């Protein structure tokens, strides 16, 4: 099994504390900037930051998989992790101040499959997931611009 890592980053035109709040609030804000690749997004417990349990489906590369994840905040206000309870997958979102804006990085790692399936996974999954994350970052920027100036 090979470790697979995917990441994307983008600038969000809002202060880092505001952007982090939008990302960490899984009830009010986060679902509003998720790309269509995510479906059936629901909060099982908690709702904001560490301890929140989520369930959702992600469609990537023509395949849909259900995830159940737990949120942690190794650096509250800057780094949020989302760990899948059924696999090795961990997604880390890091928000860094950049003047009056923010640099947001979304990165995911997991243990890839072996054999021919693993070969295809290593070839295609990073590109597909990177596209989904780039879309999410664009949506987050638009959401932050709309809501922060309001």
C-alpha cells in the first residue's frame, strides 16, 4: 500500500478568523460552499469544531462513497482535521492570514489500495480530488466575499 497525498490551495478574500469560522461551522456555513460532488451532508453530533461527527457522500471519478468523519482542531483557529472513522483518510484544512485575506490549503492523505486498483487510484484519484478541492476553494471565496461584506 502506498500513501497517497492530495492538496489544493487558494486565496479567500476575508480575514483568517472569519474564514476559519466558516470552515469549522458544519451546521450554518460549511455546507453552503461544498461542491456538488458532496451529497447527503449531515451533522450527527456537535456542529462547530472539535468533536463534530459528520456523515456525507462524495462522488469522485464516477464512484460514490459514504464517509463518517470526526473533526479535531490541532491548532484551533488555524488547523482543522477531518478523520474518516472507517479508513486511514485524513483531510487537513489550514487557514493562514495573508494581509486582509487568507490562504486556505486543503490536503488529504490515505493508504492507497494495492495491485492494479491501487495503480489506477494513484494515477487518477489525486487529479479528481484536487479538482473538487479547487472548486470548494472558489466557492468558499465567493461565500466569504458575499457574507463578510454583509
